[in-house]
C-alpha cells in the first residue's frame, strides 16, 4: 500500500466533502462557513477551541484583575494590558513557529498547497527561541518518518453537520500498525511555557466527563486533539476509507531551548471524545461569552467616561 497515494486520495475525499456542505474557513476573521441541516450557509458552528471550553472553568480575568487592582478601574486596565500583552507575546512567537514548521513540512511533500501566513511580530529573543522550537519540531517530523508515518495533511478544514462543530487539526498522519492495518494519528506542536502543562496548588480538575484530569493546558489539549479526530472520521463515513483505524493523538511540546517532549493522549480520553454528546454545555459557553463581552464593553465605557471627566476637571481648573 502506497501511503502517499492514500493520503492524496483522502485529501480529495475531504475536498469533495467540504464542497458538499460549503465548508470553508476565512483566516482574517477566523470564521467557518458550513451548510446547516436546513441547507443554509451559517457561521455559528463552534470550532474545537470553543467546544473544549465546555469542559473547564475559564480564568476570570475581569474579576481577578479588579480585585488585584483594589477595585480601581484604571489600575485594573493596566493589569489587564499586562496580562494580555504577555499572552500576545507568546501568541506571536507561536504563530511564527507554526507557520515555518508547516511550510518546512509541506516542502518535504512537494509543497502541494500554499501555507497561510499569519500576522506576527517577533523580537530578537522571540526569534531565537522560536528557531530552537523549529529545530526540535523538525526532529519530531524525523521521528514520525522513522515510525513509518506519512503526512496526510496540515490544517485540514473539517466540519460536521451531524456533530455540529468545526475545526482544523495541526497535522494528520497516516501509518500502519504491526498488523499492517491503516490508521490515522493526529499531532499538534505546542509552544506554551512548561508551567502551563504543570499542576500547581491552585490547579483544579476539568469538568465532567473529564474530571479525572487536571485543568491545565495539557488537559485541554488531551480533549482538543481527539475532537479533531472525531470530525475527520465523521467526514470519512460513506467513503472507501470509512473503516480506517484511529490510532491516537500526540501533543508535542517544543521548548525555548530546543527541548522536545511527547504526550500521548490517554485512550480513555479518546474513547470518551468519540462516544459522548459533543456539545453538552455549548449554550452555557455562548451565554458566558456574551456576558463577558458585555462586561468588557461596560468596563471600557466606564474607563473612557472617567478619563473624560478627569480631562474636563483638569481644563476647568486651568480657567
């Protein structure tokens, strides 16, 4: 069996499935388009990142920053800018690393498609750390090839009307097991700080049905990758590859010093992701998001009003 040929065939199948449900993704707005059960093209199907947020308690940054500021909205704004700036710093480096790794990986397979270049800005230190991550990421590619894996695709746009969600796995591989059976493996490069994978005194458990696992970035990724897998397997239904095996998922952590650590997603988590109702608390997630956005707008409005009042008082004092 020529795995490269099989990969090409499966990509064609997924492409046809995408056309059948008008499935597409717009990078600039991070928006998925898909036909719903009524045949209307909609944009309200949650992505996997939203789906997994059903299974952990979000960090209450507005509440915690307000308390930390001594209930001063000006100081709260400074704290939030610092927190969000730190997150943006990490996101920029991660975006660069993922982009270059995907480009290098696809070059090994003849660059059969273009790589979407995200917007990122990196300073000298970020570039140096990112280069180390890229080097370790390519070592992982070598490991997968040594294990007999062949790339199926990167950033496949997946979606299911029946399951009700969408997503894009980082990398999907094809390989054979010891019995010679064909199977799929999903992997994802992660560039988080190591502490985000670790358990601390304040770490809680995730929400059911994953309450045996810690509410860390690693715990979230354990759920994220199989949910991509379930989408892919659903899109292969009714095709010649419907019976392909799902071998598992690997979270690949890349350290700033070039460290490479593999975390295999527990079989128990994969089985749960494949068998459970995928959207048990999605309405709660949507409601929380709406309330959060309203609170954030209210916070910004109050901050603007306070600054306007301060400016008016300053001009009045000069008259």
